């Protein structure tokens, strides 16, 4: 996937340099064979990465009738 980064004018050069160093570190980990840790990211968020392939191959669909219309 792609990542879009749009720093604002309020970000200083030092902050942008730190961010760039962090991105370069991630690229280096991926090149050194440590990319597996990146493959299942994010780790510290309330939700994990969705398994889009599994969802497409084994969809779970539910339908329940609208109770207000069922009484008519």
C-alpha cells in the first residue's frame, strides 16, 4: 500500500529530519530481512489489520428483518 504524507508549514526542519530518519530506518529493516515485523503492523492500535483476502473468500453475511415492518 501507499502512504501519503503531507507535512504542514508549521513543521520545522528538525521535526521533518527526525521523521525522514524514522522512515529510512523502516526501509533498512525491510531490506535487512526484518520486514516480517512490518507485514502485520499496526500492533498498538485498537484494531488489527483486516484480512481482506479472507473476508472476500469467506464472507459472513447476516440479514435480519426489520422488526417494525414485520408487525404490519
